């Protein structure tokens, strides 16, 4: 008889879901996609409607949207 506890593998989607919790997403396509993903995530206990690829694509698009914004130059004092 083994006394080692049995662990189940963590869901890799959970890490990406937590990344977007309480994160500001600007109005538009990204926020709409996030709302759809959240609705599917909370629809059932197994979260069957959400794929890892869908979450990764949202993360990549969010990063490119943040990087593409032009930031104003800092004022020289």
C-alpha cells in the first residue's frame, strides 16, 4: 500500500484564465472575445467549451495590441 498522495495534473487552461482575471481589456474585439470565453468557461464544471489554443490566441492578440500602441515621448526636463 502506497502512502504517497496522488496528484492530478493541473489544467493548463487555468493559468491563462487567471492571467486575464481582473485585467483591463479595452472595449472592442478583445473584450468581446474574453466575455465569450468566460461565458463558456462558467457554463459547465468541466469547462469543455474553452480550448487552450483559444486562450493562447487571445493572449498573443492582447500582447500585440499593447505593444502596437504608440506611447507618447517622455518630456525632457
